[in-house]
């Protein structure tokens, strides 16, 4: 549910829970919405990734592309999904939109 308008999250959760193929299957929602209320109210599993606006705000402090790609790899290993559904931005587009690593320029040092 990356990039999904929060007003649509409830409908997505209700619909996907209703259409869950089997009792042994588990839904894990990946969200960039920091308000977890809707996920908790429905008792669903969710994982959070910072939204693009936050990534851009802190672009000089964090190597977002590397971090998010590693995090996505960990989530795949943790949950081992059989299928990935995208409501909103798909994961490849989300990862590709992350700010590239910035090169920090060292402060000028006084010459002695």
C-alpha cells in the first residue's frame, strides 16, 4: 500500500482479507503511512517504510536507496511471499524513486 491515499486503506484491507485464498496464507501490508491505526484496528500484519517525502527531507543523512533495497531483501527473506500485490506504487518504483546517496563534503579546515 505504498503511496496509497489513507482514505482507501480500509477498503484495501477489507477487500484483501475477504479474498485471501487460503487459511494457511497470511497477508502482510507494506505501508509508508505512519498512522498505523487502520492496520491495528483490523489486526493485520504490516511493515513500514518511510515515505518519499521523508526520504527527501533527510536525503543528506541517509543512504536511502541502499537502506531500502536491503530492507526489502530482509522483508522478502522474513515473509517469503508467494505473491506480491501492489495497491499504489509498486515496490520497484518505490525503491527506484528513493534519493541516491549524497556525498558529504568535509567542512573547510583552516590552514595553519
